[in-house]
C-alpha cells in the first residue's frame, strides 16, 4: 500500500473566526487524523535513522551511536465555547418591575444583576432547557490529537564485539557497538506504518463525509 505523503506546504484547514487556533468543528476529524499521520511519520524517520546508524561506532559526541526514541503526547481537547461562556458569566442580566401608586401613576424600576455573582451552572434568566453559562446552539468544539513531545536517546549499552583491528577498539581489542537491534526497529517500523495507514483511512473517510455533506 502506498503511503500518502504529508506535505509541509499543504493548505491549512478552515479556521473558526472566534478561535483562529482551532479548525471549524466539521474539520476536526481531519485535523486529528493529520496529527496522527505526522506523529507516525516522525516515528518512521527516527527508525530510519536508527537503522542507518546500526554500525556507527563513533559519533561527533564520542562513543557509539545511541538509539533514538520518539516520545508522543496527547493534545487535550479544548472547549470552544469557553470564551462565550466567560462572556456569558460576565454579562449583566436586567429585570424590570412595574408598580402603581394610589394616584394611578405607573412607576417602572429596573434591576441589573451581574451573572458572575450567580453560582456556576445556575440556570437563572435562561430559557427552559438552556444553561445560563452557554449560549443557545453553542456546542463544545472538541479538538484533540497527538504530537511529538521529544526525541530522546535509549541509554542502554550496546554489545561489546571483539575486533582488535577496528579503529574504535579499546586496549583489549573490544569495540562498543550501537544499541540498535534490527529486529526491534523493524517491528517499530511496521507498527508506525499500520498506525499511519489507520490515520490515513480516518482522513479519507472524513473527507468523503464532507463531500457528501456538500451534496445535501
């Protein structure tokens, strides 16, 4: 199966006007799948580097090559209505009351109360079934994914090989080899490939659904 490339100059997904750091809700699946593909691509690049240096016994820092490991971390979903909720909490609600004195004169008094003083989640001055802290029709924009936190080194020692003629051999004729295990790297490569293909499938399905939505 040919892996779809991830282009660095690919167009960005449409953004929300109120949250330029997040894609629109209908494009969230594309953004999440794209982050997964980017993370697995980085894993494949690191595996390729490890395999390329499987016999490197001397580096610029001295000593044999140390196997690199990719550390991934989850991107926590964010609530897109947080700003709107904050604005709703800080907004003032106004109520009015009308009284009639003995002379028949009507007097109207208005009372303004800050919603911020109300307990969180209180449904005051809100339509039935609607929370006061969340505007009507406002839904949480759940956007998550994964990203590469860091690329570290495997600190385990490589094997000692007796080779007196090697330039990096010690006084006893032993050479410290890199801690790269070809079998382990191939397993990691296949795992990264399967996960890349899975995320690519999610991306393709989400794109097909968006095309179907345009036909409605």
